[in-house]
C-alpha cells in the first residue's frame, strides 16, 4: 500500500495540471472522438484526450494491452499533438516505429491499480525508443529498464527532460553514453532500484550525470542514495537539486560550486551537520533540511541572504539563534517537530516573514508582543507545545493561527476581540 501511494502521487502530480486545463473541452473535440473511435477497433481506449480552444487535439493517453503501428501512425497524423502517454501497454512490438510522433512529451507508464506488483513487469522492447527522435521529454514509470533501453535513450540528442518513476534497472548497464544528451536540462530518478540485489543505480549513473553541463534540475528521490559524488561541482548550471528521502549523511564541499542553485532539498536524510559549503550558495531561495538529525541552526545558513524559505522541521533543534535575523528576505520559517523551548522576540526583525511554524516543540513561554509588527505575517502556529501565555497576535494579515489551546497548563492566554484570526476556546482579553 505504501508503494502504491507513492506511485499514485507521482502519476497524479504529472497529469493533474493538464487534466484541469482541458476539462472544458475534454471528450468533445472532433479529433479526440476520431482517435477514440479508431483505436477502439484494437481494444484500446483514450482515457485522457485534451483539445485546445479551437478543438485541435493536444495530448492523449492511450491505454490497452497492446499497441500497433497503425495506432502510432494515426496519432502521428495529427500535427497538433504534443504529448502522448501509453499506459499499461503489456505488448509493445519490437518493430514499433515512433518516428512519426512529432511531439514534445512521451510517457510510458503502468496502469494504476490497487494490486500493484512488487516490481514493474512492463518492458520496452529493443529498437523502440531510438525511433522517438523528435521527442524532447520522456517519462518512463513502473517499467523494467534494460541496457538496450538506456543505450537507445542516449541517442536521443534532442532530449531536454528525462524522468524515471518507480523503475527497476538491470545491473551492469553501461551509462557512459549519457554524456551524449548534451541538451538535457532536467533529470529525475524517483524511487528507482535494481531488479534484484542491493544498492542503487545512482551509484553507477552519478559520475556520468556529472558530465551533463547544461543540467539545470536534478531530482534523485527515494532511491537509497548514501553519498553524493564530488564531481557534482561540475554541474555549474544547476538551479534545483532535490535529494529527498535517501540515506545521505554528508555533502561534499564541492557543492559550494553550485552558485546558480536556487533550491536545495535534503528532506528525509541522515544529516547531522550542515556543511559550511552551503553558505556559498548565494542565490539559494529555498532550503529544506526537514527530517534529519540536526541539533542546531548553523551560522552558515545565515549567510544565505537571498533565502525565502527555510524548512528544518523534525530535527533536534533546541533554540533559534539571533543570527537568523540576517535572513531579511525570509518569508517562511518551519521549525515544527523540534525541541525548541521559547519564542524569541528578535523574530520581529524578519520584516518579510509570512509564515512561522513552531508547533510540536517544547515551548513554555509568553508570546512576544513585538511580533505584532510583522506586517506580512499570515500564518503563525504554536500547536502541541508545553504552555503558551500572553495575548494572541493581532497582525492585520494573520489568517491562520494556533496557540496550543488544548495543552496549555495555565489560563494566561487571551485574544483581542478585533483579531481577524479568532481561535475557539481562548477568552477575550
């Protein structure tokens, strides 16, 4: 069930925006009806078919047990189609030619079912992927990836975005030709593993990823990664680095070379010490260290003067350092699920802060009146602490607030009757 939930989230996230955009025209476009009628003779369905304002079909999802060349050629006859998804196709002919598809996005995904098998069983035969010469984006989900698949993908030099979701890889694959994808800007390895055995495919792929000089976004999530190679410093155009839900304990100093990085996500790892190298990421706007083993907010983070979002929930932090006030562009501060004991008055110096979450800590303190000067504050959370006292905040833009009502030991908490963020159970002052 856990595996199904993860895959369902991936599939939903990748299709939701397109579904919403096409809701007004879905099922009604002439082209969609034409394609649906044509493929029905081959026991296939078009579960998702979206059209533009002038009813030209733009994207389509084909589902069935088998696919054939006639269906490919039919789809290819519509020059307006830019995205094609094949879902749950168990029989892909070895001689299938995708060259007629002049599209941007090509997805191969498994059918989403409750009885999802432990490992993907769908495969893409040798010779198929190399014919997708015009495709810029490829997403393969829940398939078994062979050395032939990798070899063929590495010939698609127009590729800009490549994503593997929940795929299992054969061992011993040669990834050296990955460097041929010189136009690749985004690479995602989400929940990937070997078909059998321990370890992670990332260990074999990583040194070749480091040769993708145009790469702007790298996402290696839920893939049992333990170490990040030093060569990652070669990816000087990288803007987004997501390494969620792995087993990383440390980061190489070479990460300091990624000066274009605007987002670094290390959620759900085993980091206890934040390397000083992070302080050199002068363009960083979003940093997530949630779900690690960090005991204090290091001064190196306070060097990130362009930081807007800092997430350090679910760690072992006991206090908030005054140096955090150097982050004058900070808009969101999440320190919930730690061991913080007080609410510092100096938080009032974070003039651009919009959200502060200190819930699920060990705070036994009075709310500083100074926080009422935060003109942009809209969210303030203090749920599940020891004891919260004083007057609730009355900031003009505050719309979401919580003050530990059920857990407070004393009755020394009240709220202003004119406060926009009214909390049930708190008496008026």
